[in-house]
C-alpha cells in the first residue's frame, strides 16, 4: 500500500519526515515513494546530481526520510524524475547543459532547456549513476518517473540525428521530416528512441 509524496521534506502541514511516516503507518500504508531526485537536482548529498539549495538549510531529505521509514517499519523507495531537470534546478546547471548540447530540441527546432536529451551518452550516464547512487544508500527501491520522452515532438537535436544515423546506418536527407513521413525511417526512428530508454533501465 504505497503513498507517493511529491514534497521532498514530508507530507506538508509542517510535519517532519518522522511525523509524516508515523501518520502514514497509522493509516495502514507500508511503502513510501518520496520524490527526492530530479534530472538536475538531488534533495540529499549527492556526488552525481547537483544538490538542492534546501539541503543546506533543511538537511539531507533522504537521510531523514530513510531514518523515519526504518523507525516506523515502512519501505522507503525514492521517486526519481528522469530527464526533466525540475523546478528546483540551479540555473547554472541548466545553462551548462544547454551550452554543451545536452538539452532537448523540438521538431520545430525550439530548445526545451528544462529537459535532458535521452540519446546523449552523458545524460544516460547521469541517470544511471544517479539511480545506482540511490540504491547504494540503502533504500528499498528506486522509482523511475518520466522514463520516456515528454512527447512525440521531442527530441530532434543534432546529436539525435547523428546518433540515429550511426545506429541505423542511414542518412536522413530531409531532417527531421523524413523520420515522420518515410515509413521505413519512421520505424527505425521509433526503435532508436525506444532503445535509448531501454538502455538506461537495463543498465540500472
């Protein structure tokens, strides 16, 4: 009986993680999915993701949550948002990702700077290492959220084109229209997109 909590520091109303988990336990929940990590932010001390500014003032949310779960006999699973850097991300980190061509680009060519490109090897490594780091911290599980593209309009960055052409051994003449309009390329394009997501989950 799982409870998903979007707030990194408890269920709200001024409750600590200890009070939050105790209340959940009293109401027969036995597992917690706490949203403690995003594509560009960790609400705990991380060597992989940028640490949220709130950790300096409110403490390590994962340590607090895990301790409360152990105390009250509730499973602790970390809800990790993948690719989406989130609303709490340091703008410096976003700018760095954009400057190094690691953010998503729409079909129409517009950059979506809040989202990391799933085909970029460095972004894949970031997601994998973040999940592995969480597992090593002793949680009961890791919960993949947004382990997908935001929709069919993303990502069509130059890196996606290069990596797709290399993987499929094709040359796309009219990018990106051909991967939507040419049926043979369209199937290969969907396989490429799927493989990027599958790779990250399999490696974790």
